[in-house]
C-alpha cells in the first residue's frame, strides 16, 4: 500500500451523513477483475449528469477540482463491503478523509490501502468543514508523524490514531508478509483448534 | 471479574496472538465463502505474489451477484463483463483447489443462503467473507462479519485476519410480534431507534424471549439487517432450533461426532453476569409493519404513518439529509405512505428470500393478482429454496398471481445483473438497502417485509398487510 507521511492539498466539505459505498462507487463499475478505471466511477452519479460534469457537485466547482482530502459527515462509507469504493477514491486523488465516524468495513479497507481516515469530534469536524467551504481557505496539510492537521486558513488540529495503525500507514507495509512471520503460530493454533473441535 | 459475553468467548477462542495493546489481534478464521465480484482482485494478488490458498477446504465459491435470474438457466452470462468475472472465478476455483458452485449447480444460490444450507456454518466458528451481510451467521452462534478484498486475500493466504476487538451491544427483544409483523419489521424498528450508525463499532448479541421464539430464518433476517445500523458482527446463542436446522446438512458432523459437537455448541452463551458496553430492549408487541420513505435504512415509519417533515428534525445535517432524500424519492412531507403507488415489487436478497419468506408472500398472493401496471418478481435465495417452494405449491400460487418466478441470485438487492429499475421507477422491496441508485440510477426503493411487498404488489400501492390478513388494522 501507499505510505502516508505528510500530504498537503485541497480539502472539500461533504457533510451529508451516511454517504454509502453505493454512492461512492456505483454498481456499474464493479464488474472488473482488476482495480482499473475506478477513478471514473467514484461518486459517478453525483459528479456527472448525462455524461457532463454536474456543476453543483463540490468536486466540480472552482477551487475543488484538485481535491485530495474530504471532510465528511458521520458514518461515511456505510453499506456494502466493496473495496472498489476505496480504490476509486484513491484514483480520484483522495489521500485522507476527516470525519466523526467511519463505517467498519470501509475503515478497514481504507487502512489496507493507505487511505488515511481521521476521526474527530463533531464540533471540530464542523469547524474544519466551515473553513474549507471557502475556496480561498481550503488548503491544509496532514502530518501523520506529528498527528497534526495544519489548516492554511488558520489553526492546527491534533488527531488520535492507534500506534499500530500509524506504523502501518507510515511504512506502507504489506500486511500479509507481516502476518506470515507468524506462520508457525497459526499452524500450532490450528492443530490445537481442530483437536479440540474435531467436527470442524 | 465479571463474566464474558458470547462475542468475547468466540474472539478469545480464535486469537492466534495479540498484535498490540489496544485490542488488535491476529484472529483465526474458520471458514469463508467467496463471490465473483469482491474476490477477483484478491486472487489476482495471490497470483502476483505467488502465494497459495492456505486452506482451500475452508472456502466455498458461489456465483450469485452478477448472474441473471431468468427462468431458463444457461452458463452464458448476458454481458462480457459478467462473463469475464464468472470465468475468472471458475479459473480461480480450479487453480487454487476450492469447491465451486457454478450457475447450473443445484446447490447454487446467494452465498449467505447456501453456506448454512450446506452446513458450512456451525456454532462456535468465526466466518469472515467479502460481503457485508456475512453477519447472517450470527443466527447460528457463529461470529460472522464482512471484510473487503484486501482482507479476503489476507485470509486466503494466512487463514487469519488482523482484527480489532469491538464493543458489545445486547439487544433484548421481548413480547410477541402481532399479526403481520415479522422479524424484518422488528429489526427495522431497532435501526430506526438507534440510527444508521447506532451500532457502528459494536458486535450485537440478540437475546430475549422473542428471539428464543423466533425461527432460525427469522434470526438470520435480524442478523443480516442490523448491519444497516453499522453492526460489524452478530451473535445469537445457539439452541435446539439451530441444531434442528443444521442436522443432516452435507458438511455437519454425523453420528457420535454430532452428539459431541452439539453438547459443546449448547454451552455457547454469554455468562449471566457478562457486561455489555450497551444494552437496549425492544418490545416486539409494539412494533408495526414498517416502510422506509428515504434513502437510508433508518428513514422508516409504520405503514399507517405520514411521511415526516424534515423541518421537524432537530439536527441540521439530518434535516438536510431528509430533505435531499425526499427530493430523490419524489415524496412530499405529510403524505400518507399508504397512498404511494409502486411500479415494481421485488421479493428476494439474502435478507428475505428463504422458504419462510416465500410462504409469507404466498399467503398474500393466494387467490389475488398483481395489480395492473405493476411488475412483480420473486427471486428465491437458492436453487434449493426454489425447488422446495415448487414442491410446496408456492411457485404455482405466485405464478397464478402474475408474479415472475425466477432463478436464484442477489438480483435487485444491488442490481448488478440485468434486474434493474429505470430512473424514477419505484419499488416495494424485501431487501436491506434503499440507498440512492441501489436498484438502478434514479430508482426509488421502499424497504419492507416480504408480506408487505406482496400486499403492495396486489394493490399497486404501499399497503398495510394487516388489511389483507384479516387482522385488526388500526
């Protein structure tokens, strides 16, 4: 996965709660056997109207076409497990999401691909969303090492992250390789489990 | 020290090793089931790194998401993309040595219907699969939960998943559901009360006398649908109903081994003094048939109610969301939901496509006919369910009522196949999700129980099923 250290760029507010993975990646883009072409799919039904960019959608507005962070509403990524939603956001250039709560499978999918999710209290998220809603003050930088969001429009916001998750984002390590270090433990565990539960 | 919850017992029994001090563990996963649309990139990853599937016998592959449901089955997929996914799926099954049910297999069906049918799911297991509705297996006293494609690959390569322990929530269901009220209505009521993120970060245990009274299939409905409140895992203590359901299935133990297994399974329950992070109680006797009016599963009301006014919602973001939802749905506040006409009726999906669901629907369709201008389709959860419904005479009742009797698949739950609504079309649907575009771009979905869908199909509008059951509608 892509490591994450410090990233700077435009942030766009997207505050509607419960934005689901069907909205993030509509079904028409789920029929591949690889990860290609999903940037076009991301928010497709909101971004485009009869094939033309929808001028009302935030990512099509002046000042937001190079967005790399989204400031999102509660429960972002709910619904289907489709990891295509995360691949599509990344292919659209999104590197991090700032919100209150993220849906569980989506959050794991983000972590497995190096898309950083930052959870903060609702007032703080609302404050950041208000600042970046103005195209003149919509740039910020996220420093994972320092666990800080620096807002060009003013202020810095610290954010929490579990040490293991932080380490994984910083190194971009391959989770499977890390786990296979414990192959002997897995084998021993499995033999014990099958002995205790022979019906499995 | 207080006792342990069933969830914690299942996790404790599957921890290979701790990975940090915050609850991150390497969790052994007993089984998985794979579908053709979330698995391809996982297999591609294994191929690219030269890794093998560690335990192919622990997996089952079933085509369900992209296949057509037309009555006449052929191996040919209707479009090139679906064909490529199914071909690649078959290649992966062959090359990695995993059992595979193709579209013509008499055991084919929706993965979460097929896995229990085959006895792949047993109490005490942890089952992770690439579909959010894997929580279905909670109904059997197994911990089921959904994972993404990266974690499918991780599981296939290692038999484990990196897992962070969840908080626990017990939902006690008391009382008896009145006539016309089903487990679907009960779980929709729970989602309304706690919200679409009310169980985010939690594993849910369903308990209480109404759950004990409920059939295994009813418990499956609850276990699947609570995902729409954000639950990441579900457990229900297994009982004799679960044993009756599993006995004699192809993969469940037989003879003396069955006796040993069931003795152990019946011990699986939360300790009396176990503490949950959150508890709630709901009286099933007070639940009415529910219908969604919006584009989130928590936007639902009793069928007798009026569509709510977003302006009465105190939270600004919820108000905006409700306003947007009503615009998408083409509905006005204050309208009786029962006056809303439908174009399409769909009974199917892993939530509501089992034999009991089809019996409920048949009870409404018997001697009636689908209303003029409405198209109704019933997609059984598996080819075995289809055969059973035909043997019981249910299929004939449906066909006589003007319903299209289909082959099995996920179909219009997510409309990845050719069962898809046109923009603006409105459906009564027994599925889980009423998201924008879920059943087709611009399509409008009202979630409800299978019997309620049948009632809407025969009247042509959203209808209180109790009026057709001869019960006392309020």
